[in-house]
C-alpha cells in the first residue's frame, strides 16, 4: 500500500551553508512552509534573503521499506536545492515554482536518517525568471509542503483524467502510468473507481478494470475508459461539482498501490467570438495574482492560500485569475476547483530569455506544471510563453508542442505586450496598456493585463487619485464587455506586491493592486465587487472618504458609487438629495454600471453647518436592498481588530490574518489616521508582522501563527486615544 507522510514538522534551519557533520545546536527548529527570514512589509532588499541556507531533518522510517521505494517530494523550494540523505547527494533541483522529488531508497538506514537540503535563494541568472531585471521578488526557503512517499516497486506514477462529450454523453478516459523498479516484469490488475467527490462508496460509483504487464526498470501507460456515464453533474462557476478517481493496483501478493486524483466534467473552449464553458458563452473578468504575502514572502500555509481564492471569488467577484508569473501553490489551485474560479496558469519568467540551458529549464517547467495540474477543472488555459518576452520561434514552438502532447484537452496562450508578436498559441493573450482595449489582431483574444503600472495607487493617496484608479479599471472592463471578439480582461492586479529597485515606488513596493498587500480593498476593488450578482449580495460602495478638501477644489463632486442595485437614493443626513439611475450613457456595456452623482457641491455648505453624514440606499424592485453610511466628522472613533478565523490547527504552521482599522462610527476606514498600533499576544501562538505597526492608509494586517500545542490565543491591539480591541483564537 502507498503511504504518504506529511513531512513539514521538526525541521532544523541555519541561515548559512553547513555540512552534515555540523552539530544540531547550530540550527533552530522550524515548521514548513518556511521563509529564511521574516521581513517588514516594505522597504527591504532581496539581499536580505538571497543567501545559501541549510535545512535538515532527522527521521526514522515508520515502517520497513524492504521491497518498496521511498521518495521525498517537495512542492517547491526557492530557488536551487541540493538534497542529500545520510551524507549522499541524491539530486539537485534548479527552479523555485514547480515540484520535484528524489528516490532515497538505496541510501536509507535502519535507524535514524539525516535528510539535508542546501538551498541557494540568490537570484541566479541561470534559472528562470532571472537573467535580467524582474518586476517581483521570489523570496526564499522551503516555502511549500514536503512529504515522504513510500510505494511498492511497482506503483502508479501519475494519472491523467480526460473527459469528453460532456454536453451529450459524458465520457472519461483515465491514462494510468505505472513504473516498475524491479529487474523483472510484473503482471498487474488495475481497477479504477469513479466516485462523486466526498461520496466514496456511494451507489453512483462506477468501476473499470484492466490487466497489464509492466516492463522491468520501465514504465507503462494504460488507459481505462468510462463510456455512457449517466447522472454526471458538470463543473461550473456556480456549481463546481468534483469527482474522485481511485486507482487500485493488485498483483499476486494482493493490493500493492492506491492512487487518487480529483477532477471535474466540463467543457472549456476559447473561440473567435468568446469563451464558452459547458456550451454557454461567458465574459471573463479577472485579476492577476502574485503569491507573495507581507512578512512571510511566499511561505503561506494552506489556509492563507485558500483564503486568497475566496477573496478573488467572493470579495472581488471575479471569474478568472491568472497565476502571474509562475505556477502557484497546489492549495490555491485546489481552492479554485472547489470554489468555481477559472485559472490561467503560466510558466515562470519575466521578459527575459536565456541560453540553451536556461531554455531547457523552461521546457522542464512546462512539463512539471502540466503534469502536476492537468486534472484541475479550474485551469482552462496554459501560459507557455515567458511573460512579455520577445519572439523565439524555436522555443515557443517547442513549449506549445509539449503542452499539447501532455494535455490535448486544453488550449495554450502566450503572454505578450506587442500586437505584432508571432502567434503560435491557440489564444492570443495580450497585455494591453492602452488604457482602453485595442481592436484584436488575432482571435481568440484575451486581455491578460491592463492598468497596474499605468496608474500606481496607494491606500493613502488622495481621494482624487484613488477614484481615478477605480475608473481606469472600470473603463477597460466596460469596453471589453462591449467587444464580442474579446473573450475577457484580467486586470493588473489583485494585490500590491514587493519588487526590485528598478520598479515600484522607491519602498520596493508596486502599488498596482485593487487591494493592498494585506488583501484589503482600495476603491478599484469596488469595480469588480459591484459586478457580483445582486441575488448573491446586493451592495453599495461609495468611492469617497467624504471629506471636504481632499480633491482639487471640487469637494466630493461628482460622487461615484459602485453598486449592483437598480437605483440609488442619496441622503445628506436625513434629507433626501435625490434618486439616481446607473450611468449607462458613459458605461453602456458592463453588467452593473456605477452611479455618478453630480451637483453635490452646489447643494451643501462644505465649510459651514450643512455638512452632514452621507447615507446611500441601493434599491432593487423599488425596495431597499443595501446601504452605506459615511460620517462627516472624519475623526477616529474606533480601533477595529478582526481575525479571519477563530480556530487554527496546532501544527506550528497554520496561520490566520488579523485585520485592523481605524474607522469612523460606521466602520469606514480613515486613510489619514496615521498612528502606531501596538499588539500583545497571550497563549499558544505568536504574531507575525511589525509590532508596533505604523498605520498609514487607515488599514493594515498581520498574522497569528499557531504553536504545536492546543490552547487559546488572545490578541489585543491598542493605540493612543482610542479604546483597545481584542480577538480570541482557539488552536486545536
């Protein structure tokens, strides 16, 4: 039987290269995912983490490995890992975004074993994405999960689920690849069982079985066919049904291996006139996502990865995300499957193409990405071109051919920023920085970036800039909704991110997100959120801080309100100013146009006694459906502290976000409430972040990490002149 052992705990770490003879007291105990150094959320340099470090783990095999193979599997490590077991080097992996594994079998001992990883986290010019400048940071550490896998000498190496005819007579073909490490061939029986996800053993399970002879020291791929399936539920955005395929391999000795994979039945096609999911045309509206977080770089555990998918799907309301500019955490992709969020996944890189060895890593990355993720129904397009690179016919002919060979069920795209680029892919994926949407030169046409660096915006910029930032996103999305030959637009980007000195705002931050790096909204986030179906969540979001002097001489006129309601009532205090309709004249195509309220400056005395609280009421079918209040007296009233989760796993790695804001009495953040926030923690966890935190922009966040013992964590936040705030988290 296959044994999979989580291997994240009880690692030892040293921020320097050390050999196997170095005593353990030179190391500190850590839990994976791990970053080599925790950092402030801005104002730091890559040299602070770009060094060679050493990880080690001592372990005893939990069961005899005789006649079985033992593999160590890494989901990723940044950026070049040399792995040794008991002083013997078993492999080197170059690249920080794709999984790798090594066979430990021949070098294991009966007692204690020493696994050691020398990790080079410097910006190696011979490894993508490096070689020239790169507009993002890669960070460091064994920052994704690790596991020990024990299998029979004959075992399943991978399974590819291919669905077809899902709209008429759903079929499933399962390509099962077996490996035989014996010096003799092996006759096996392969049994595949199709289960509705989380319903194993149900009456709906379907089984197929074949026999095979696996050659010695080799591999064999055999295909099991499930035809004439009935009662199949399709995976969709609103109802993302998942299935599990369970593979059992038996030989004379009985059951020798099991393997499960999750997938969905769906048809996803980019056509000249748009994107179709299960036969229905869907306009794509999305955002790009970098995997970096404040303080911890990329070393985010499962909970935080899944939370990002939830923010994109539920808080922002998008239907597609691009994994810029590399394959991202398996936990994030799993969450996209479960939530119904489409994914464009691409290989690592940024504008630069290196030498032949460098290109060899690119091809390896294509293979590793697709082999890892081709069963995920959320993924609808492979990005097989280095982001914004120049044409390279030989390289990109090879990447496309490899992608189609490994996965003939999906189309390919190649992200470029010039329309004259050679079109070798299935979809013309284009970074459009025209501040509109250019007429396509090729179809299918997908806008994969817009805005971003064209109008960098901070949470503490003045209101005028923050409103214009939102309107720039709105104009592009409205434009693409009116172009039937454009499949969609993916904005740059979801979250602010750390970068190199050649980019950003001088503090090593790119303020390109519609949310800040803490995943908290700017006004531009409301453009996307307001496109949520009002049946799901009606909302009213005013793009204003309701202050009299933050704009250039025009108070709050015009007032832009993002909403998915049919009508808007505007009150100044308790007096109705007017009822308004969406501005369809300016924004004719987007599903939910904003309300633009004009004339307020002529109906209020901003400098006198008539400056009242703003009260907005969104109406659907003539009835109130959503509302918002903003206080005219913009002085700090309360310090708000909220945890995303009230329970954590006591595994030493689980974390949750702590959000804090200084607000008016209605809970609206005050962007110019600049003050220090102090935190204290009691209990079975620790704070990750800056303490005290220099609050700028009215909002911020840090994290609470659980210890390995269960208990209760109490966090208190305080700042001068306001009551303190407390949250409690239980670790189990």
